[in-house]
């Protein structure tokens, strides 16, 4: 967050700038840098922002304009889906500090993260980059990362606001969602972050539309963020999210990224001259952007030499605290040293430790499990088990694995989701691991019941073999030290203490959003509040592993719960005793859920309202104290347009998971008010919770008489048409092929099928306006509009665009950027 001195300095600098200079500062300089600021013989240098929710992804100087090429080495910490399983705010703050130090060493002003979009569906392609299905957990953990980074003087960017919960057509999809669901599920994490001790430096707007308006130009959305939540930082676009820059500036979206080399400048200048954008609005936008330059200057003045070995050790410590012990039949784990083990699975030697896409880090080193095994057992054999990039069963490899498992005391199987199964850019088609992984686990468990399955995955998977396995550990995507961390846990160096930050359904069809995910041009959030455990627990659906679940190598006893309503009549103090009744030191994450006994509106069965991570030695006990404020009992009333508290009885549930309630107490809240008639109409209490939501019921939730209709026709083409839609035109197919050629050329490894799929999906889901934004000035909107006119067979309009374009460039003594011969050829082909 900028200091008051930096804000005052920025406001002073703005007064010295011309209109043209101000407009230039509304956009970045290139892919990662902001424009420098010149005034009165002074200069603020360009500053860098870059990706890195879980590690610095700074690109090398020669590749700074490419999205996918060379990155400097940096520590790759566990991804957000893994970090969240720690439920440890202090630990995530420590990670944030380490990330900040690597930023300072590399002169990076703002780290683009953390991501805290809610995991609406287990199939979300980018779920590995987000924290949880629960807004309280997401908000508190994200705020801890922000605190760690910003306490060291580096900025952050919480993202992607808002309802960016899928990858399919993410740059254009229209999300239809009701106000109460936004307020209670999709916004609270961001709100908590913004109202925390260290307000994020920036907030990144999402690509998608929300109820018919792009987030990059949604004035009511950003007015709420600033006026209601008190946000004072800069709003930046996700890369390529700009649609209408004039509307965006008026909405309060400050910085367009990446820099588009002035593509929108003529429209902005016209709007300023006409008064459509007031000078007051422009000055406020520019001042907020200049504070980022000032922040960057302070970062560049500092010199830090990062100890990458220490950061690697921290990454191992974090991975150990995040791993979740899902099952441990007959206390199979931990293994005694010198146990003979069959180490099975390609991931044991070639670990999957991070997600794919814009968050991909070039690690300083990578630990693999196989290299760590000799530290604890000299009796270890290895079997590959499966081919990394193949989904078809290899009988020979499975037979080798079975043979090794038969001869060993314990089999350790390393399996999960390959990169090509989950990534930014595309959503998962199903929750299953590759067939060859499942077949391998099943075959090995059949011959050796002492089998430990160790998963590497960014999101929930089905486990048809779960009953057969002796133990299951989910390491998620544990970062560059995840391989050694898992082996240390298996052999009892420490006890696992991670807890799931999301529900593992039995199947994807069990999710309440399944019938409405991912949509097409429009996606409807008909499930409303029924996200994750809120739905499963209310509907009493069987799950594979519940939210908050995680075992340790010890046992904990909960006792002596006391609940006291305070004199204010609306807050509650809780106190209970937690005892480590086992023989191993460990941590327990205690969770507090609140159940509304009786309400005039629909409330989920229970909601997480507090948690604490408690470390205890064997036979040690601690009195745990939690406080529930008014908002722990409130809901958002769409009629009153505010949060209200209905007076009445609430059940407090102290739990080890959402399905493992240990203690209960009932409290009566005396203060409050009655729900409005509108609130009761839109979300009436229901006895039977169903995932099948009728049109009529969804209309009531939206407070509308008619559902918006999705865009169905491909033609006429426009700036918002997707590259994938060009296949409906001969000329379009040529353009699409050319764009693919350029994108593939930017890849680190064009032969990598996972990277290739990522690039193809990103390109196909990109609107045509992206050809201008990402071209860094090579293509301008006049070029694009000419091509669009040809795609629509409007050759008169195309010729008019072309003539005007040539005249403007001749006046500037510049050559047309699209050769006439190419335009003529494409016209003939069209």
C-alpha cells in the first residue's frame, strides 16, 4: 500500500503533466513495465510488475515482451491450493517475506498475486492457483501473504476480481450471478484483504463480464471497492482484459496491462476533449499509477542478496506443513527407518510440483523423492509404473511395479495429474487421474496392502482404489522441495498437519455447479450459496474427503467448550481445551462452524467462521480462545441492501473437519432485525436442497422477470469475437493459423504437448482485440477493423478503413503495417 507521502508526491507530479503525458500513463510501457514519468527535468524510471503467486516469474531481459519465454531462476514455493492446506497465517506471511526479498533482488515493484478466486467447481483449470472454496479461509490466508510481501516494501496485486472461476472463454464469458451470492461467497475474501492491516497495493480486474458488464469497465463494482471497502490503491487489468478503455477509466480502472503502445490513446484523448472523461477523473487515475512508480523507485534503491539455499529450506518446511494425510489405516505411517520400500511412479524421479501457465516458475533446484529415499532406507527399488505423457496402460511397466511391490515391505506410489490435465487456459474435462495411474495403484494395492499412495495434483481427483490403499497423502503441487518434504513425512521426521481447503467429492457430478459449469458464452451460477461444503453438508451428500479433513500421527481431544454472548448482544467469546493425547508432537487446525437454528431465509447447514492452528507436544493441552463477531451470524439481505443479523438461536460447532464435529454449544443472539420480504422471496428456506435450479427460482434469485439470453451467433464478427470463431471463415482460418504460428514461436519448448495445448487454448479463447493489445504496436485497431470488415464480407467498409489508414500513415510518413497485397489476397479469398 502506498504511503501518504507517496500519494501526495504523485498528486504534485500530475499537475506538471500535459494531457498527452497523462494519457500515456494510463497504460503500461510493455508486457511487464510501467511507463517512466517525466516532469520538470525530473524522471521516475519505469518499474516492473510480474507474476508470482508462489514464486517470482521474472522474464530475462531479451524475452521481456514474450509471455512464455525464458525466466530467471527463483524459488518455487507450493502453489496456492497447497499453501491453503496449511491453514497457517504466520507461515504464509513468512512465504510472503521470502517472495518480497526475491522481488527486491530483481527490482520488481509489484508481485502479481495472491489469487483468491473461489473454487466453484473442482474442474476449474486454474484451481491450483487459488486458495479455497471458502471465502473466510481464502481471505485470511491471502491477507497473510499480502502482509508478508508488503511488510518488506514490495507491492501485491490480489486477483482476479471478480467471479473468474473458469478458463473456458474466460476473456468474454458473461457470468450471471445474484447479489447475495456475490456478497457472501465471491467477494468476502477480497473485502477481508482490502480491510486488513496491509491493504493490497493493487487489485487486478478479471477478464470476464459480470451480469452483462466487463469487469474492466464496471463502474458500480469499482465504486463499491473504493467507497464501501476503502480501497485506495490502483486497479489494474488482467493482461489483455481491456475492452472499452474510456469506460474503464470512468469506472476507476487505472492501469491497462500489458502496454498496448497507445492503441486506446486516441479514444481516451477524444473522450477527455469532449468531457466524457473529466480531468479530475483522469488525474486521479494517473496519480494512482504514479504511486506505483514511486513504490518501484523505493524498491530499486534497496539491495538484497537472496540466500536461495535458505529459501529452498523454507520451501521444504512449508511443503511439509501443507501435505494432507487423507488416510492412514492401522497407523501404517510413519515408516521405521530401514523399511524395505518399492518406490513406484514416474513422479518419484520427475516430480510434478507446480501448475502450468502464467505462474510457472523456473526453480533454483528441484528435489525428487527418489533421491531422498536413501537417507532413510538402503533397501529401496524403483519401478517407473507409467509413461509421463501417456494415458494408455503399459502392461510391462505395471507388471514391473507389481513385482517390485511384492518383494518390499511397503510400496510408495507417486501419481496424480500430469501438466496436460490441468492448466491455466483450459478447464478439466473430468476429475479422474490418467487411466494408467489408476490401473497402477489398483494393481499394486492388490498384491501389497501396505501401499502408500502419494498424490501430486492441483485439485481434487477421484480415487476408485481408496478403500484398497493402506495410506494416502496428498502433497498437492508442493513446490521445488516437495519431493524431499514428502519423504521426510513418510519416515516420521515430522507429523503431517495439513487440512483440506476444499471438499473432495466422490464424483464431479456431485458438485452443485456441475450442470452449470463451465457454460459457453454465458455461465449461470444457479447453485448460488451452495458452493463446496456448504452444499455437501446441507444436502448431506457423501463425500470422498470433507472440507477441513486431515490426519496426523497423533490424536487430539476436544473438551470443556464455553460460549459466552457479550454485553453487546451480538458477539460471542468461545473457549475450549485441546489436548494432544498421543505420543508425537503435532499441530491441529481447530475449526469453528456456525449453524443458524431457525431463519426466515435460506442458510447453508453450517459455515466456517473461525479457525486456529495449535501446536502441542505429547500430553500437552492448551485453552483455545476464539471470538465471533456480528458478521459470523449475519447474512446479506438483498431487500435492505446490507448485512443483517436475525435474532435467535445459533449452534456453535467446534470441529476437526466439516464432518467431524467435536463440541457443540447453543447461543442466543438478542440483537438484530427481521429479514426483508425481498430477502425471503429470493432465498426462501428449503427442506430439500437440490442442485437442479429452475428458471423461475433463478429469476427470483436475480430479482428479474426474465433471464438474459446468451450470444449464440458467430456472425457478425467484432473485436470481441474469439480467435476460435474464425474457423467459420476461409479468411479467418488463415488469420487463426498465423496467430497460432506466432504464439508457438514464443514457447520455450514447442515440442512439449502440455505447453502446446496451453498456447492453443489461450489463443483460441482470445478475443480479436487481443491481436492489437498483445502485438505491442505491430497491429493497431484500424488494421483489425479492416480485417473484421472483410470477415463480415463488407468490402466497401474494409476499403474505407484501409484508405483512411493509409492516409493517416502517409501523413505520418509511415508505411502501412498490413501490406496491400495481403489485404487484396485475403479479400479475394473471403
